[in-house]
């Protein structure tokens, strides 16, 4: 989990997931810097991301880069589209520290007269397998599960690829309309109880926006509960603040614990050269990050789960 927790003021460590998992109320905390097509081609992370894409799908070399941006030290994003504006489109979100493409959105790669959701489940899985195999590597060793989400507006499928013995998928995929959205979750072994993924949910689906802040061993010790227990309580529609209050722990105690962890990670990342040094004092860093922490610990899943 450490690679997912480059944190602090410049690098907030909240990764932006695919559109299906986005949490607009908290994504606004992040400041994106637009980049031109030429800038992204010469940027270290951007260039490496494009090279991975071109190797996987050579046809994308002729695509136009229609949008690019960066969240300094956290994420580099690139959107490419087939020339002409109405054809195939692909979006890549890359972790700026690790160079890993953590979120990938493929749109309109099937003809409009027979979009993805018009295919059989096996055909859809084959399309998803092909995408993952080309970008990341073989899916053969992963256990697989598919379920149809409750969505009255349109057919929506959730595909999970998990390592054997894992409680959390390594790849989680949303298929909706003519779009495949892949998130690299990273998995979690059955014996591990120290971290979880997707503490909150949006529209009844896992939402990974706050995991880097809440996967904090000091927080779990303060609340005297495991990561899994915290996730179960949050799934009932409670906030971290409310859960803490039930244990006679104040809001300020929670803020102090999370802020300290994030600032310590920020300083370590600066020391290792992973992000630029912003020359702020420890106290200034804590004060600057507290509003972000408050937004997370006061947030609630928008649709409480029916079961824990």
C-alpha cells in the first residue's frame, strides 16, 4: 500500500478512479495542471505511458491526444481519440511515482450498432481479457467473477479478477454502454487484515477515493478496530467522525492521527526525491492538510449497503 500513499499538500495520495467510481465532492480537492500534447510526449511519465499504450495497441499511434493533465507527484492523465472525433477513445491515469497505469477507460471500440452490452457475457469477458492482457499481462492465473449491477437506466456489469486467496480483486472492471473501465486495485491476501480497498461507495459501488488516508494503522489503533471493521461500519452510512464518537474518540483526535501520518509520508517522499520539496514547516504541512482530512472523515457513502 505504500506506493499508493504518497501524500501531503502537493501529492495528496487520493488517486482518481474511473468515471464509474468517481467521487466529485472529494476530487475537487485536487488541482490539475493541463498539459499540451507536446508536453505530455516529453514528460517522463507521459512518454512511458504512451509507449506502453502504443506497444499494446499499435493503432493508437495515429490517435490524437485530445487532453492531458497532471496532479503533481500523484497522477498523469492522457486521453486519446481516433482522428475525426467520433471514433475510438482511450483514457489512461498513471501513478506519477510508480509509472503504473492504474485506471484505464476504453470507449467506443465496438460498433455502435452492436455495443459491448449487446454482446454475450462470454464475449464481454473476452473483450475485457484482451484489454487487460495487452496492457498488463495474462489474466489466466486470476480467479474471475462477474455480476450485473442494479442500474435501471442501462445494463452495467462488474468484473473482478482476483489472485487466489485474495479478498480484494486485483483488477476491477466496469462495463457499461460501449465502455470498459479497468481499475488496478492490487488485491489483498486473505491473511492480511491491515488494509482494505473501497472504504466508501458511490451509487452502491466501491469508491476508492479515500483509501490512502483511511488505511492508517494509527487510526485503527485509535479506534480499536481493524480496517475491515471500519469499512463495515462505513457501509452502514456512518462517517468516520460518527464511528469515532461512538468510541469516545473526538474528531480532533482523528484529524491529528491521519494528518500526522500523511505529513510523515509527504516528508519521506520529499526526502526520497519522489515529489518536489515545498519548504513548508511540519506545522504548516499539518495545518494545510487538515481540511482534506476533515472532508474525508465527515463523508458518508451515498447509499448505505444492505448488508455489512
